[in-house]
C-alpha cells in the first residue's frame, strides 16, 4: 500500500512497499514523475538514485 506522510516541516512524503522498491531497483534519491491518468496517477521513473556503495 502506498502512503502519504507529513513531516514536521510540513513536507509530504510518499512511501511505497519495500518489496516493490526492491523489485524495481529503486533506491533513495530516485526521481519519479507523476502523470495524470483517468483513474488517478501513474509514476514514471525519471532518474535512478545514487547507490549507497558509490558514495
């Protein structure tokens, strides 16, 4: 289940299930683009995040 959380700063953060992120190879820092769809939104991966091993 995707959740929207509000940080103390007021910023909204979307969380996705860990299993889905692992399946898609998503890491911290990945940029996603929202696209409007007739039934809601679609997310498109725009830029992969930096792997923690590469830092």
